[in-house]
């Protein structure tokens, strides 16, 4: 019984293909003009992408850019990273917080060298065995580095899907994980998965934000399940301010 309730919480049991196509088309059109530029988006090198994903965990992307670029200058491959002192890595990434990542990155370099000939694996099972790599990071590497059709799902992506397609309660990754990922994969286009995944991440950061989403200018608002309530709240707030 719990499983059925959770499935309805993610999205209605049946979502028309036409609504999914609308979502993808409008999202991708928006992204053509609004896509954010980051150095890790200009490469398909698996090492550079996995480093970026580990540095980005629980950290604002803009803050990561200079650290990422300096990190790759010092440790351009897994071999150099494996030889690095954890204290030097820790000092470099100190501005990002979460200092445990220094040990994670050091361990990543060592394992890549010792067990994978310095290469980042291209299959999900092997990626999930690497230090600091969970489902999101593994799928991001598969999609952004290896061009595989894999969804990326974090709290921001869940928020966008939940609001647009409708749900009965807030969800977090880790809560009914399998069903969240299954639904995200259903929405994922058959082609251009990389471009779509980047688009939904940017859309969550710039438009469908956690607080004060930009519903009045949102290109998806016409068919978004959450838009009416957000727009009504916005109108009520304006009335109060005006009064």
C-alpha cells in the first residue's frame, strides 16, 4: 500500500505523452537562451567531470569555478591526484567547505590508478564503488562524459518535476528512490539527454527556485500543476503590499 501512495506522490499514475513533450520542448527552448556557462560543461573528459561533480556537491556552482580550474592545473589526471598530499588538497578546496572531500578526492585518485589504469569507469556499478560517488554523480558522469541516456536527479530536479507534473507531498532523493528515478527517466528525451539534463538543472536554479519561483515569467506555467497556487499567492502578496 505504501508503494502505491509514494508513486502517486511523485506524479499522477498516468502522464500524457503530449504533456511530457510539451515540458521537454519548452524547457529546451528556454535553455537555448539561458544556459549557464561553466568550464566542466565545455568538456567530455570523464576525469574532469567526476572532479567537478565531487566539488559541486552541496556547493554553489559559481563558487566552484576558480577552485575547479586551479585543481585541474595542479592535478590534471588521476595519476597526479593519487600522488597529492591530502593536506594540500584540503588547503586548496578549503573555501568550498566540506573538507572531508579532500580525503575523498585523494582516495578517488588512488583507486582510479590502482584499479582502473587511471581511467574513470563507464558503467554504473563500477562508478558507484568509487569514493564519494552516489547515484547522482554516477549518472552525471555517464551522461556528461560518456553520452549515455541517463537522468540526473537531485533535490532541485525533483522539485521541478514535482511542481510541473503534480504530486501529493514534497519528496527528497532517497525517499522512494527507485520510483523517482524511473519517472525522471520517463521524462528524459531519447536524444540530447546531456542538453536536457543541463537545461533542467539551470531551470531549477534560475526559474523554478525553492523560494519565490519565477512563475509569472516561467515558460512552463501554462501547464504547470503548481503555477496557479504560486501565482495566486503572488497576487495576494502584491495586494497586501499595495494596501
